[in-house]
């Protein structure tokens, strides 16, 4: 199954989405009484997780029918899980990465390591995609685009033996088929490969010069798409329960509206998959967000840690 991350159809469909009730949100999280106390508290929504709003006409849920995936449905689907033989996340840069203007590969590695609490390996940049991937000129922007299906097939052939997943990252725009305008990324969970583009996060895509603020915003956007796409590798589908990193997005403004964290439903799915210590994970993410100046997300994490680990947390903890 191929999962588009964020897309824009050339001709939109329409559907009606009704935000879930509180009872439906709690049912999606599932029973937590048998879990360790810190994890139980981490899965309590309280006021820290915003409800998902009714979509605007151009938003993802107005154009894609999604019923949502509960935690119990997720576990019953028998998703891929890391094990002793397939335990690493690999990032494969495709083409040129100018770290003076875009996200640094080491920044992405540090974020991914903290988010998934797994070893992350960044492979040397490769230009093989330029010679083996179908491309076109986007009819709206005139920019070069690469066909995601070709990239996914090439990544599958290069999947390292110890890889849980291999993710291609590129500064070139992507499209999944001729009828689509673009796609932010696409994943094949069964084959454990995915690809995503940072092209539309770069101000130069729109004819603007990069600045210090735009580079910071580009890193934030890149971290979002990286984590979102990698979560699909674990079998985690788009979220309809809360404002969540795993919400689908149809355009850049909708993508920007998503937080950099997972809601309780999807946090539980990822924790079940990897078994991480939720407090340690939040601490490592807090360190990253502080270092990169993502103050709103750092404050959110600090608040959650104070609730999850009362008496064992302070703002100065590193």
C-alpha cells in the first residue's frame, strides 16, 4: 500500500468530516490501566492536545475520506516492528543538499534519533535518482518533479539488511502520478521505504531569498515531514482524532498548522512499536527543540513532562 503524505489533486473531490467526540477520542486511545504510570499519564489528553477542527474546502479531510485508525485497529493490523535484525532508520539524501540554505543532515539525524529513539544512519548523498527516475515539468510551477513510484522501487532495491526502513530525502519536488499536482512525500510501509521532498519548504521555490528565519522554518517543516513519513513505516495511518503530526495535509498552510508532536493515539502506537521510555524520549526532544529555537514546542514538552513525571522534572533538567 502506498500512502501519500501531503498532496494536492489537480481536480478536488469533496467529502464531509465530523470531528470526533471526547468519547471517541478516548476509545481510540484504548484502555491504559495496565500500563506503567508515566505512560498512562502521557496518554491522558487533558488540555494539551487540541481538537481537530472541521476542514476548510481546500483541506485534506474535505478532499479525502478517512475514518481514522484506533490503537486497537493498529495492533490488529500486524504492522512492521523493529527487531534485533532490522533496527536502524536510514536516511538517503537524493541529489544536492546545500546545508547553508536548507536543513542540515546532522540536524535531521538528531531529531529523528530523539523522535523514534532508534539509531539513525545518514547515507552519503547520491545522484542516482537523476538518471533512473521519471521526471516532468510541473504544469503550474514549471519546476522539475520526480515520480515517487520510481524512487520507491529504487530504494527498495537498496534497502540495507539491518534497516527497519530506508527514507529518501530530496530538494526536488515530487509527484505520484500525472493527475496530481504534487506530493510532499509517499511511503510504502509493506516494503519499508519512503521518500519526501523539502522543495516546497524552500523560499527559493517561490522565487524568494532564504533568510535566518526561513532556514529555521524550513528545518521545522522538514522535521515534520520526516517524522510523519517515517511513522507511516510503522503502519501508523493519518490521524483524525486530534491536532497531530499525523494529520494529512493538502497544502503548506495546513502542514504548518500541525504540531511537531504526536497525539495520545499515535504516541501509543509508536511506543508499542519500539518500547521507548516516554519520559526519556520527551527529554531528548526537549533538548533538540531548545537547541534549535523551537520555543513553542519546547514549552509544550516541558509542560507535558511536569505532568507525566511530577516531582522528577525541572525546567533546568538536561
